[in-house]
């Protein structure tokens, strides 16, 4: 089935000399993508890094899937980065469905593998994360969003290419390929993919769409998938046009109001409502509000624009606000200036033989040789004191935790998160002290914990923190 290989080769998503992190569950879609990328690897000089996530939802079967994928990778001469986690327990702790938590963990695993490549010296722009979503998945995603309620952006479906918050390209090379062609490719190449029995369960909303809704819609239109995909492409064109128009307006018609505010020209109210809504959404994104805006919130902003009141305002999610100031719309993020920064804060680092090391109260201690193995002999010069950044993570037993998720779990108010001091090396956080703004207890990286074999210790102390 060279048509699948040709479609991926011609998609413009796969570039020469790329380092590609690939999600490999062992199912038909990921097995097809893995096979295609292996076939193209010599031609395009690709480096492949398979990642498998064991959600532990199917005891026994999940472990068999993991063993199958790891064996396949060994036979292909590739290392498999496997992550195991209890998806049901994590979903309960996060207050989410297992679908949402499973997706979150998969993306965390892909990002962790990509970050590890950066730490090994691979340029971030040369790394892509390849996912195996296909045309059927795209149609189901659009239907899911349509039923939940969405706008033009949601109707456009999944992007074939986008950049995540850590700066990695997320690509979907199979997005235009129907499931039937993927299954045929698997048969032609005797790939023997694994079967996930939960895909046949109607417990999950997306499964019900695939198993019940789509077959019912085919009775009205046998080509319903193609019709939905055409809708998605049309919506994407409209979204791209609005993006262009919004960017042009925001360049000239919007200005900063302090650290947390954006102010628009008075002519914002004269724009077409569709463009105005798009501009406001983009502007809120620049302030840090990327989700949870509903039609009711946008209607509230429209109402204060029309009210004529010089002090009209509307509450938005997560402490954001919209208000009128002298006839102009102003969007404001939660203030980060409620507390003063501690003065004269500095970092003190000391490396000593383990038997000579001192352990000052409130300091963090790590295995210096383990850090040197990870970051080189000059690792001390790379350790910095800063606040959080995109892609930051903390090493924990069995994996890593995104700093954003740690702050959410700690219930740290959003307006305080950018004021918490972190000791980090690259994107890896080593130490978060307890403080008025910070977590309820100090947090330390588990990757460099002391052990009976520790020969040298590095003491990390933040001087001047209150």
C-alpha cells in the first residue's frame, strides 16, 4: 500500500534529518505510522523515538501491549520509552474523566521524551511529536465538539501541525487517511497490531460517537465522514482568515495597560461581531487565558460594549475581567502585584565530599555526581534561580510532573504562580522552597536524591527568601 507511504511523504509534515518522537500504543494506527516512518527513515535521515504509555486500565492486557511494543522496538533497533501510570486513580485525583487524564499523561510522556532529546543537545526546532490520528478520528472529533457546543475554531478539528506550549511541533501525518486504508496497510505488511477492547465499550463518549452515532448518520448520508471533513476544512479556512484579520487589528488597534491589561481602540465596537469575538479571544490568549471562555462570557463582553456605561464590567473565567474605560474596552488578567518580591534574593551552591557536607535548614541537597552525569562537568554554572517557564517539570518517582500541574494540585492561586522562586537547570526544576507564595512543603527533584553510594553532595540554598 504505497499510497499510505506516499501520502505521508507528500504531507509536508515530515522533514529531512528530523528527530521524531512517535506515540506507539501497538494499535493499528500507531503501528501503521511506525512502519511508514521506519520505511522513510533511511530516505529522509529520520531518527525515531517510540513512546508507549501503559494506562493500567486493562490489567494483563495492558502489560501484554507494553511487552509487544517494547519487543517490536528492540527488533527494530530502537529504544522504547515506556511510561506506566494508574489512569483511573489519576483521573479521580484530578477530577477528570479517564479519557481526559489519559490524554494529558500521553502528552506529558511525549513532551518528556522530547525534552530529554533537547538535554542531549538536539535543537528544539528539529524535534517533532508524531501522532497517529486518522481521518475517521478527525470526523469524530468534529462531531464531539459540535454536540458539546463550539465555534469556528472547534469545527476545524485537529490541526495537522501545531506547536505545543513547550515549543515542540505536534504533527499528524495520517490525518487525511481513512481508517480503512490504515487497516489495509496493516494487513498488507503483516503488522499484527494489538486490539484494545475498551475501544468497543460505550462507556466512553468518543466510542459512542464512533460505534452508535456515525453508523446512524450513515443511514442518512453514506458519505457522512467526507461531509464532516469538508465542514472541518471550510471552518479551518475561515479560522485562518480570522486569525490574519485579528493579528492585523491587534498590531495597530490594541495597546498594553500596565502588566496585566490590554486596551482596544474605540472602533472595536464597529467591527463585524465574528471578527470582534475572534480578536477578543486572541487578546485573552496573550494575557494567559486560553480556555473556558463560553458563549455566555462573550455575550457579557458584547453587553458592556453596547451598554453606554463608562464603568460597565463583566467577569471572565479564572479572575479575568472585561471593563469599559473612557469608552474603550479593557481586558485585565488577575494582578500579580499583590505581594512585593523579596529583596536581595540570591542562590548559594556548595559542592563537597559527602562526609564533609553541611545541611543548612531550608536548603536542598542532591547527588552532585548524578547531576554531573546528566548535565556535564560544568553543571553548577547551569543552575539558576528563576520563576516558572514553559515546559518546566519536576522529577518524581517513576517519571516527572509538569510544574503547572503541581501548582494546580497545590491550589496555588494563579496570580501567585509567576512569583514562586524555582531552582532549575534548563527546564528541569531541582528545588521549590516552601514560602508565602509557594507550595505547602518544599519540593525536590527525585532524579538526584542522595543514596548510600553518594560520593559528592551539592547544597542548594536560597538566601534572602522569606
